[in-house]
C-alpha cells in the first residue's frame, strides 16, 4: 500500500500530470455537473409527466365510472315512480294493472338496451300477478338467487344500496347461456312498516367485466394498474383480470381511506385513490419501476453523449497539456542537470530551445533565456563559494580544537599542582614528562584528521597521566580489529570521554575504574565504544546530555568536552558522525562514537 501511495505521489509530482489533471477537472467537472443536472431535471420532468399522465387517465376513468353509477342511480329513480304507480294500482282492475305492468316492462327493456345494463330485475310479492313472469319480474322469494336477504333491504328508502355478488347464476330468459357473472348491483326496495314486509324490490345489475374493460382500456400498454375496490378491500374489477377477487392489505386500505394528497407511496408503488359516489374506491397503482423505466431512454442518451464526447475531450486536453508541459519539462531537465553539475564551464552552458524571432518569445521562453544567463554567473561563482565553504568549516574546526586544548591543559596542570602540594613530586615530575610528550605528539599531528593509531597513542599518554594521579586505581584495555587503525578520525576525540569516565566514574562505590576501548568495523563506518564500570549517570543528567548532543549545542559550563567533540565529528567533512550514550546508576557508562570510514595516511 505504501509503495502504491509513493508511486501515485510521484506521478502527481509531474507538471504534465498536474496540468492534465487541472484540464480534466475544468472540463469534466462542468460536463459531469451539467449531465447530472440535466438528468435530474429531465428525470423530474419525466417523473412528473408520468405521474400526471397516469393520474389524468385515472381521473378520466373516474368520470366514466361516476357517469356509469349515476346512470344506474337515475334509472333507479325513474323506476321508483313506475313501481310506486304499480303498487297503487288495484289488481282487481285488470286492464289498468296490465297496462301499468306492460308500461314498466317496456321501460325496463328500453333502459337495458339504451344503457347496456346486464339486467334489471323487479321483485314483487309472490302472490302478485306477473311476479313469475321470468323475464323482468320475479317473486321476492327469488332474492336468494342473488344471495340477498330481505332483511338487508329493510332500511332502504329513496336511497340505493350497492352490493357486489360474485358468480351470480343468471336465471333470466334474456341470457340463454345461463352463465354465472360477477355482478355490481344497485338495489332499491320499499319496506311496508304496517305489514313489516317488503312490498317490492328491484335490482339494476352491471357485469363487473364492464368496469375491468374500462380499466384495461385506460391503462393500455403501461405498467399502471387500476382496480375497483370495496370498502373491505376486495377487488371486484381491475385492469389485470387476475387481480379480481384479491383483498388489498389492511394497511394499504387504511392509507386509501385516510389519503388527502393526490397520491401516496406504499412499498414499491405510488397509489392514487378516488372515492366513488356509491362508497366504493377507484385505486390506481403506479409502480416505481414504471417511472424509472420511463427515464431509461433519457439516461441512455446522456450516457451515449458522454461516451462520444469524453474521448474527444480527453484527446484535446492531452495534446494541449502535452504541448505546454513539454517546454516546462525541457526547462526543468536543464535546471536539474545544472543543479547536479554546478561546476559547469562556459562551454557546458545548458540551452533551452526557443523561437528564432525574439518577438515571439512568451513567458516560458523568457524564463529559459534568463536561466541561460544565470548559468553563466553561477558557474563562475560556484567554485569560489565551495572553496570559501571548506575554509569556513576548517576554521570552525580549528576554533573548536583551540577551545578544547586549553580546557584539557587546565585540568592536567591542576592535577600536577595538587600532586606538588601533597608532596608527590615524583608523580608530578612523571606527569610533566608525559605532558611534554603529549603536547609534542599533538603539535606534531597538527591536521584536523589524524590516524586512529595516533589518536590512540595520544589517549594512552593521557591515561598514563591520570593513572599517576589516582594511585594506580585506573586500568584500561584497547581492542582493535585488523587494519582499522589506518582510518582517519578527528584529532582529540577520545580524551574528553576518557576524562569523563575517570572524573565522574570514580566514587566510594566504584574506587577502581576499568575503561575498555573497542574499535570495530560498521557498515562503511567505524565504531568506537568506550565503556567503564563507574558509578554511571543519573537519568535526568543523561537526558540533559542526550538533548545537548541532539541539538549540537556547546556550553562552557556543562558537558563542554563531549559537546565539542560531537560538534566536530558531526560535520560532513569530518565523518558525519554521531554519539550515543547508554548508562544506568551503578552499572557504568558506554559511549558509542560512529563515523564514516575515511581512508588516509599520516599527512601532517
């Protein structure tokens, strides 16, 4: 993952990639936004259009259904007059009664043919003349053939009772097939309060397949479904015949009853509900897939436009960005080569291609021309700057060296004076002799870098002097790997660490000090370890010392010698070294000095 991230980061660090990305964002982002907005707006329009067209078709169907119900109601109102007249005619007046019965039969026939009703049935008391005519007139006892009880009709007055009866066996002579039909029935009846019996009843029967045909015609070639529903949720007519006889879920019926909006959503469909005058519901179901599919053509059109426009846009953007970035790339390569080769001569000046006519120069050409002029000046001054830099480093090193020598001399002379004051003149004399040899050695080796073997000889002279001062309670071991003594090291590197091991290591708990110096090979480096068995360094002092080493600061009152060495060996000209200190109270201290292997000979 990290490798992939680095590759992506490296790719986007190129100017051409950045320019190409900018062009792509500037071109594709607006194109994507426009496409998205266009699709969203068009989809919204298509959605509204689909919903509006479906609702409009449902509303038009509602008008047809209402008209059909009103036709039945109007015919029922008309028949009410004739039935009342027939009821008031005395059967004893045979001629008048037959005329009234004939008039009623004629009107019923006319209404059936005019309004295309499935049937109009008149139910008379069983003892009435003509009640068993069998064409339009039937006895009240025949109500059971419609699965209707007389008690259901007792409460009717001038109003109608609409009911649905499935698979009613038609006993009428008008229907020779004698088939069963699902029927919507508009019922009227007169209940005699005195006799507590029905005087008469009549039904206007409509085949529900008529309603189903209306639904199917309204939503032809669409996925929209329409159906006629009773208050209990039973579907009695639908655009899809297989829905007839099904019950709608109770929750859906609750939403239909409580709906106050043009439509509502239930599961994966939208529903448009309208109440009919007879108490039934006309329900229109619009699947969300139907709305979505209506926008599929629009979506395909937008996608095809993008597929054709995108490659053309990418090609134009690629060629424009490549043209612009190639010149920047050429200039960048020229600058990179100059950066990697700062000591160019006048004949090695890097040039950038430009138009021959200076009047045609643009900003990039002017930048290239300025770069060529800068190369000339930089090439002339670079060498002198490098020389000055080396001289500055050398002066800094000499300054640090001049600071540590007086510090060391001050400590040794103080020790000699102490020996003289204590009467140890022989020890003081030997120390003066060793000090003379020590400074003869250091002055003879006057270079900034000396061989390891010479640095170890200087360290040994110092240890000899310190051993005389501490009553021979100081011992040391020096271990070298073969050939390592011929590598170079900063002069006067070991002495400050040896001094710290002696001065701060000896205590009542550790009266005898053993110092072990191990010099070995690292990975293209030299490792110098100085370990002692002294009292060690307290954690707070160790943290303070490490912080001083990390910051490469030098203070005269704290850790001067160690920080001085650290500042010198960390220079790039003197080994890029670093120092690590490990210590714990009572367990001694281990100093690790690591610097690059620098081969050389005694050049003093």
